C-alpha cells in the first residue's frame, strides 16, 4: 500500500504543481486581460465622451441652423407679404379710384337729371304764375289770394278729407 500512497502522492504533487502553474498562468492572463480591459475601457470611455460631445455639438449646430432658417424664412415671408400687399394696394387703389370716380359721375349725372326733371324751368314757373294770375283775375275760384310765397285758397274744413297717402285734400269753393 505504501507504493500506492507514494504513487498517489506523486500524482497529487504533479496535479498540484500543474494546477499551481495553471493558476499562475491564469493569474498572469487575468492581469494582462485586466490591463487590456482597462485600456479598452479607457478608450471606450474616451470614445463615448467624444461621441457625446460631438452629438451635443451637432445638436447645437442643428438648433442654430434651424433658428437661422426660421429667422430668414420669417423675414423673407415678411418682405414677400409686404411686397405683395404693396402691389395689391397699388392695383386696388386705381380700381377703387375708378370705381369711386364712376359712382361720383353717376351721382352727378343723376343729380343733373333730377334737377332737369323736378325743378321747373323759368318758362314753366312764368307759365304757372300766369295761370294763377289769370285765375285770380277771372275769379274762377273764389277766395284765391296771393301770399308772400305763393297762392292760397280759402276752403270749407268740412269739405276736406285725409287721403290714403295721409295728405289732406280740400274741395275749392
């Protein structure tokens, strides 16, 4: 049995030596991997920081560009609207002037026409006065007198009535 124990002990020592060597190799490998990982992590961290900075800068640039585009578009729209309104006002002003002038000309023509139709001429006025004077002299109508502003006739109040047009009509005597 002693041979078996020595053999087992020898195998155990070899296994322990092999395990120790493997553990040492693993420790060295782990240490190297940690260094590589730390270096890569620093690179990744630097890359992430740079990426965030670039994104932030890109966002600020995009925001500034959009603000400038909005401002320019707003100013362009104002200028275009002003130019359009000025052009519209110019074209509308002569049309409005022509329309108002035409309306004024029509009113003037209607006024002249109404004067010609409604206001009696001097000959018509003279004819009417002659008729009234003839009536007064002929005494065709009783009690016709000449007043300061025209001729008046005396009527009996009982011979008067109010017409459908609300004027009072009287019978001459």
